[in-house]
C-alpha cells in the first residue's frame, strides 16, 4: 500500500513539474480566409493594417507567472495577408496605391486565460476599425468579435492560437459580407 502511494506521489510530482516546464512564449498565428466569394468588388484597392493596441500582448494568462506571452511580432503582416486574400477572393485587385484605400486598425486582439487546478477558460476578444478612403469621402466602421474556449487542466497554447485564428477569420468575413462597407467601396 505504501509503495502504491509513493508511486502515485511520484507520478503526481512528475506531472506537476512537467506542467511547470517552460512553454513556448511566442504566439504563432496563421489565419486563412475560407468563405470564398460572397460579393463582387472588381476594383483596385490598397490595404494597410495598423496595430494600435495599447498592450501588444496577444495571450495573457491571468494570475499566473509568466503572465504575458510575447506578441506575434508579425500580427499586422499576418492580418494584412488575411484581408488581402479576402478582398482578392471577392474580385478586388490589391495594389499599393489605389483610389480606394482600406486601413484596418487593430484596437484589440487578445485572449485572456484564467486557470484553476481543474479547468481553464480562454476569452478571446478582437476589435478592428476599418476606414475606407475614396477620394474625398471616408467610411468608418468597427467590427468586434468574441470567442470562448474552455477545457480541463492547463490551457493548450496551440488551441488558444487556433481560437485567435478563427476569431480573425470571422471578423474579416464579417467585413467582406458587410453591405455598407462593400457598397461604399463599389460606388
């Protein structure tokens, strides 16, 4: 009986220590546009993404050390590629200097994770402000989204990254499907 208890204690300690091992801190995102053609744009447009978040972290584990993961340094590049793919799939010709200029300001893009001994919960939030400038006219609209992920024990960084990828994809799909935005671009 004592040997069984010692064995269980050893397994518990090894499990606990492996959970404390350093996990990768870089957040790697790779969202892809999958909604296909949902509208027709047929115009040259230029797209720019600006990261205006006050805190540049992308994943934060609350009440834990280390509390903050390093941000995805390529977030504007990653989102720009996603947005370019979405507009291209819908007939837009992406060029550097076009009469239609689309600026996407990332106001918020993060996952806040709370963990207990038995479960974790990740709440991802995003806000993109889209400004379209066409000659002297300007159109501004905000797109927000949330995703919730729960699981047992400690969070899995790859699943949180997947959660953020899906959130980015959803917001860009909402942008492309937004009738006011597309109407302003196309008029």
